[in-house]
C-alpha cells in the first residue's frame, strides 16, 4: 500500500516538474529579442534613455520563477561592482507583499532600481517578452 502511494506521489511530482519547465520555456521564447523601451511600474516609468550613457541591464523576473529571480540577483550583484553598469529589475508579480518579501530575502531591499508593475502590465510584459535580461 505504501509503495503505491509513494509511486503515485513521485509520478505527480515528475508531471509537475515537466509542466513547470514547459511553462518557463514558453515564457523565454522571445529572449534576447528587442527589449522594451519603456515600462510603467508602480513608482513611475522606466526608460533606459533616462539613465544617460551608462550601460543598463534590465531583468524581467518573477518571485514564482526561480531562474529569473536568480538572474535578477546576479545582475544586481554585477552592477553593484561595476560603476559603469546600472541594473534595473522589473518584477512581474501579483503581490506587492511577496515582491517586498523576495527583495528582502535576496538582499535587494535597499536597491532603488527594483520595481513592481501592476497586474495588467505584468501580464502584457510576460506574454510579450517572457523572463530574462536585456542590455541597452
């Protein structure tokens, strides 16, 4: 009896992992295509041109997507070490509380270039661009 329960559980985990991988892969379909030139976020508007001549990396990420979250942390760390690079993270999350929680967990709470977008903008960005990093 226990073997049957364990087998069913393992099969369900495998199916879940495969389906989540397919979902992530489909979100990545347009990376590294043309990046967005303007993004409305909850604190205003992000335009790479507003940052002057600095090199800019932009990461669209989600708290629910580990790969994009790690990519955002790596880019933020890289920018902290390079005075010629500014990293902007745009979180495509439904929950402001979850966004703040993950910024805290990732030691990015004090980072002024991490932004949250509203649900409509998040859905549009995710379906058009997916998660990933672009360079301007």
